[in-house]
């Protein structure tokens, strides 16, 4: 072990001796020029060249990592049945996610890609989120882009096809990428006048989105003229809130090319369930304890005809698990099916809506009690399960759903189908008389408070 350094030292000594012996030889000048210092370096010796500036941390590429990024936004709802795999490096990012990708994370789940997309479709319809329409795209798209307020842009890609070979055949992989508008909030750097990420988020938002009107197809004047005059203000207010009252699907994220429907047509049970949950959560945006939660697709379906792959499963299941919609979960063993495409009736509307007004047990009621209070001639035709809701609604005075949606009447017609316009009127107000909230109230005070 000691021979190697000795040998090196001897070689160095031999070289020095050789150079000394050749000091006056013709080769000495050549050797001097060979080992002489670069004159350009000597001239710049007093002026060091500054190193290149470090890249912006927020824009620097993220190398592949098996740990969830520290700045992963808490506002991005996690998919309930997904497992984080790793952070994707820029050179691995698929084309569908490349534009302004920011940080890209890879996830796996045993659910289908459609279930993942439906979950985020519902989540991004919640307050403070806005789905960004994608230009020059038609039909169902594998990726879903949404904006949270003005500080976060998220891209959900359920068919990344990155070719990593990391997911077993029975598991689906998807990407969640995000761009923050103001990285200084998490990096501690001083923000500039406008960061490139802010520009990226603004560029992803169509110019038409700058107006406060909803992105859904508006109810045209002709459409509103077909509706009884007393119901028109309720429709206008719900439309301003962002409820797609005039679209066939009744979904705020629906294709804007759909033709408006007749607002005097009946509203399906699944559409009313969607409106009921959405309006309730928007009215109580600053009171999370009064919001109805969406149910993840890992839950056991409460109804045999609404599977976990149904696009409205999180809404319908959420209302059932909250006890708003009668089901086996609430003790109604006969409610095994939901019939999502059937038109909701008057008594069903009351049965679903009144519990969200009272937020307490419904009072006892009889047919005679309904006749005495409401004066309905057909009180005997009301389903026994709906009697209590109808009676409780009378106690709400001028804020009752029946008076607001159907006006003065001595015939309740409990099995009559509810129109879209009538449904909008019922959903315009939530709560008890004197302490409830209207849609205009919610829009006038949209800022949520910390729960």
C-alpha cells in the first residue's frame, strides 16, 4: 500500500530533474510555452466572471421524485382510492399535459379512468373552482383543466399514456399537474409585478370568462317569456349564481352548444338532486357545517340503479348518506332504486327540500292536519312519508316552498311533475322564515370564512 505514493513521488522528481537538465537545450523553450499560463487568463485575473443567475425556483424543472412535492396544494381534492407514485420529470411529461404543466405528479387507482374524471368533474363544480373550457376540442376529453380562484391552475389527465410501465394491468394511472400564480407564497421569494405563472393562468382562461355571468347556456328572453311571470326572478337569480337552468343536462359544466330547453318542462330526479346539493352548498359557502358532502366512488351504492360509475353518483349518494333522500340507509327498506331519469313530483320535492330548511326532525302530521293548515282538498292523496314535510313547510309562512313554487292553491296535486321553473323557485331560499338565506344573499356575501 505504501509503494504507490513512493512511485509517484519518484516520477515527479525525475521529471523535475529532466527539466533542469534541459534548461539550456532547444527543447526548453518549447516546454516553457507548453506549460506557460494563458495570457488571457492573466489579463482577466482581477475581474472574475460572475456565475449565471440561479433559475426561478417556481419555474425550475422538477426532477423525478418518489415523495409528494412539499408545495402540493391542499386545495386539490385527493382522489379517495388513489395512491401517489412519484413526481414526473419534465422529459417524461406527455404532450397532453406539457403546456404550462408546472409540477406533474403520477397517481394510481383500481378505479376506472371515467370514475376519476367524474370525481374531479364534481369537485371542480364546487365554490371557488371553475372548469376552464378547452379550445378546439369536442366530445369527452381525457384531461380536465380547472382554476381555483386566481392563484392555481390544475390539470387532471386520466389517460396520460406516458409509457412508464409502472402500473399493473388492473390499476389505472393518472396525472395531477398544477401551476401556482404566486410561487412567492411557498418559496419565500419576493414576487414581481406579475409572475410568468400568473400569465399562464390568465392565458388559460377565455376572455369571455371575465364577466360575472355563468358559463352555462343562458336562458334567452324567449325562454323566460314562456315561464309564469312570478317565477322569472328566481330563474334569473339562479342563473347568475351559475346554475345551468336552461341546459338539458342541468350541469354547469355541460357543453355550451346545447340548445336551451323549455323551462316549463319537468326536471328529472337526478337533475334536481344536483341542483339541490349545488345551490345549498353555494348558499352556505361560508358555513361548511351546513354543506352536503360529495361521496367518493369507493362507497357502497345506496341504490341499485345508481352505480359508482354513474356521473351523478357522488351527488345522489351524498344526499342519501346525509339522510336527505330516503333510502335503506335512512331506514326506508322500500327505497332500493332511485330512478334518476324520472321526473320529480311535488311531494318528492318537499320530502327532499324541507329537511334542508329545518335542519331538525320533521313534526308529526296527519291528513286532517294538512286539511286544516293548507286547506288542500286532495290531502288524502299525499304519500304518508311526505305528509310531515308538507306540514312543516306550512310552518315556514311566506317562505314556504309550496307558496313560492306553486302559488296559492287548494289542490296540492302531490303526484304532479315539477317544472324547472318551479324547482328554481323552491331552491331560491334555504332555511326558516326570518333566519334563512336567499340566492341574492349568498351572492352578496360570497367570501367563505375559516371553519
